[in-house]
């Protein structure tokens, strides 16, 4: 069986996500090198003690494992517009090859859905690849 320190070192070298590497480093320094969590967080990682305790707790309660040090999926707020209506809007917008202004798209969305978006949010929707406008 591979010693715990070597497993953490190997995981640290393989990891491409900088945030996860930082958390692996924290676990290594606290659990293997026996350095105080607050000291590692504040002096070596320039983070808060609470940040360190949060990640150590998640790691320990979960039974260990690098996957526990990854960010969890955040679903966010569900869309107000259904997928079917988005498809209708997308079809209408793609029919015009000359392009659209944000205010025109705002009116189309309002006519089809009854939902009024702010112009800035329409720009976000226009640039969001999922919407495909």
C-alpha cells in the first residue's frame, strides 16, 4: 500500500486545477506534516482560517479522497423560459441573416414568453452558447 504522503504528492502533481492543488497542499501540510491549519492557510496560502477548516472538514468527513476537494456543481437559478420557447425564438432569430439589435430581441422574447429581460441580460443571453441566438 502506498503511504498517504506519497498519494497526496502524486495527486498534487497530476492535478491541473489550481484550486484543487491548493487544497491538496493544505491537506498534505496539516495531515502529514502536522502544521497547524491556521498557519498554513494564513502564512503559506494567504487564505483565511475558516477556508482551511472548511476544506479539511469536507475532506475528513467524506473519508478522504481528492474528489472531495473539488468544487461541487452549482445548479443556479432555473430559467424562466422553457426549452420549447427558446427553440421558437432561436428559429425566428436564425431566419434573419442580417442580424438583430438587443432591443429587437427583447421584444421578440417578450412577445413569445411574456417575460421582460433587461437589455444587459439580453446581451448575456445573446452571447451564451447554450441559447444559440
